[in-house]
C-alpha cells in the first residue's frame, strides 16, 4: 500500500528534538474482539468472562487482560448456580483476580442485586469486595453503604458504614 500527500507550505526549520517514543509497555501484546475466557478446575467450569474487546499487557512475569466495551462475568458455585457480574470494563489479573469498573451490577441466583462503581473478586478465597458506595436490593430490603465484602453467591455479605430500609409486609 502506498500513501502520498501533495500540498504547499513554507519550508520549515529542521528541529533537533527527537521524535516522541512510544513505550512497548504501554502497548498491548495482543488484542482480541468478542472474547470469552473460561476458567475451569477438573472439568468443572468456575468462571466465564466475556467482553467486546480485550487487550493483553505483559510486564516481566506479570500479565493482565484489560476488557472493555461491556463486561460479563459468570461465577459458578459447586451446585452450578451462577452469580452474574456486568460492568463497563474490567481487568483479569494473572492470578485470576478480576476487577470490574463502571456501572457494576451483581445479580445472585436468589435475586439479590448489588450496584457499585468498582469491585475486586479475589480468586484465592473467591470473595467479592468494594471500597466504593454500594446498594444491595433484595425482595424485602435495600441496604446502602461504603465498603462491601461477600462470598460469590451473595449469600453472606457485609456492608461497612451501612444504612438501609426494610419493607414491611
């Protein structure tokens, strides 16, 4: 492919400033579109991550996959029930920890819904955490607060600095 440009302009003085260099650490090692990542253990699916766009970054031994254009994460428990996390973007770290950002919504199998701007799911203990403002809604109550910690199924959770309202029947 050949590019050419035609135009008129006054001659410019030659600059002795070096051209701006692009660091390879700021560039992805590879990119993919419409991506699905599956994490399994002994043939049992534990996590499915999908996004419209993924960029893999490597720095030394560390690797992370940055996902954007919409993020969907399904976390499966031993019974096969799934908790669904949706967000605008996220990161999968090399240790399988997952971060989600921008309009994060977590929906558990029992109908509990949690909303926040950032969560971190650690793979070693399979816990979900946030230090941001959170709202958790269930059939009979809404709880709000700053800071959150839960198991993946959203059955056992704590909200730090909480307030809320309960609906009476």
